C-alpha cells in the first residue's frame, strides 16, 4: 500500500480581535457613503458640462478669429498630414525594394545552379540527338519441339477500310477452322439424331401472376360480416351436437 499522505499543518489563529469603532462606522455610515457617491456624480457631470461648453464656444468663436491665425492652424494641420503621408510612402517603398531584392536574389541563385548543371553536363558528353529505335524484324520464326510456325507482323491500318479488311480475314480464318468439323460430321452418318430441347412454351402454358390488390372499405366490411356469420353457424352446430 502507498504511504499515507501527510496533511499540511496550517498555523492556528490564537485570537480574533474586532475593531468596534470601524464596525460602528460601517453600520452607521450607509447614508454618508450614498451622499458621497451623489456628490461625486454631480462633480463629474459639471466637469463634462464645462468641457462641452468650451467646445461649443470654440466652434462659435472660430469664424471670428483673425484670418492669419486660421491660416496658421490650417497650415500646421496640412504639414502634419503631409509628413505622415511621406513617412507612410517611404515605408511602403522600402518594403517593396526588399521584396524585389529577395526575388532577384532567388532568380540569380536558380540561374547559377542551372548554369553550373549545364556546364557539368556539357563537360561530360555532348548531346547527339535522339537515338534511332532498333529495326523491327517483321518475319520471325519460332521453333518448338513439336511445332514450327512463322509469324508475320504487319502495321495496323486505323481507317475504316483497314478494319473491315481485318474483320473479313478473321471470318475467313474461322470458316477454315470450322470446315474440318463439318467434314467429321458428314463422315459419321450412322450417329443417332440428337433430341431437340423442349421449350417451356411447348410443355406448359405460362400461368398468369395474381395481381395483389388492396381491399376497399366496403369489401372489408362484407368479408368481416361473412366471417362472423360462418363463426356463428359453426358455434350453433357445436351446441346442437
């Protein structure tokens, strides 16, 4: 079994002392604290009203100011905007230059690698064009222990006439292959005649499939009534017995 866990011994509080004066102030100072919150809210509202009045006064007095002062303030605003725009433009130009330099460096490295690869390949051997395929022997002889045959390979004509020609040749080959079988059959006239297979139509007529049909409400009632009557008759017959 695992060893028992030791509990942490927390320091015990020997004595709890209450401040009676602070407790009295808290219990009797609800109204006083509420009045302080109200006064603080009033001060904030007065400060906001003074700020709004100052802004309105500035808007009203702006047209009454001398033209020179208005021009100076406008010039200062324009100068600040111009400096901000120039700084943003310079930052964008610097970022664009960095991107171009990175792209150019990548292209140069790729070009150097490709150039070195071409030089190494050229130093090893010169390219002399595509190699010609080996000549095809269109007539080849295959010799087996018991068989000897000659195979002729011809190019296929993909036109319609070529396909028809190849089909005719295949039919002629099949006719030649079936002729010996016909001769064998003719050579055996004493063979018993084969029985013709009897078809289903000659033996049994086809039965019509019964079509499934749902009963209507009236038919169902009639069938239930007939069933009840038959049950009653059977019950009466059993009683008489």
